[in-house]
């Protein structure tokens, strides 16, 4: 069903964007529309660049802290996904996409969008075969399932075991 409706929704969105641009051009002029579109592209590129730089700095700090402690880096909450999506939507020509991009940039609406998206993903994941794996990935503490295995360190030669046959020298 989604495969049939998605192209129709994209076409309707494009027609609505063009119609809104024509309305604004009639009211304010073509130069104003060009200024809005150019401003959206510049602002979107700036937002994406800034969010990418912030994500890189956060990764560097967490890796340095993990190296000093000798542990795996911890994931920080938040993330820059919605900020980058907002920048991308600002870069897409159109007024509706600009409004959606601005909603992704403001902290109160960004938190609401994130909460709604997480809830929908969890609900959709519960019905899928990967639902249990998704719940396990989001858990703060494991559920007690133990996977048997053996740790093999490649930086040290394997120690001889007692049940190995002794080879002549």
C-alpha cells in the first residue's frame, strides 16, 4: 500500500510547493521568491556544516575519554539527526520544506518530533520480526540472555591446553 501511495504523496507535495511559490511570487515578486530560496539553501548548508562539526567533535571527545579510561565510548543522548534533517529540508526548494526544516531546528518541536518518531518506530518494530532485537538494542540493561562463546585474542599466542597432544621437538 505504501509503495502505491508514496509517489502520489511526493507528487502532491511538489505541486503544493510550486503553487505556494507562485502565490508568494504574485504577492511579493519574483526577486523575493529567489531570495527566499537562496536564503534557505545558504542557511541549510550552514546548519548541516555546524551539526556535522559538532558531531565530529563529540565523537573525538568520546574516543579520547574512552582511550584514557580504557573502555568503550558511551553514546551521548540527543544526536544531530534531526538538526541535519532540518538543514536538508531548508536546502530543498520550497516553502513547506522550509517550514518543516525550521520545525526540526527549534528545540521544543525537535524534542516532540523525536519522541513521536521513537514511539512510532517502537510500535512498528514490535509487529516486525526484528521487534525483539530492536527492544534489546534500546535496553539500558541486558535481559539476562547469555550467549556462549570463546574470546580469542590475536595479540597473544594461544596458551597450550592440557588435553592437546604433545608434539615431539
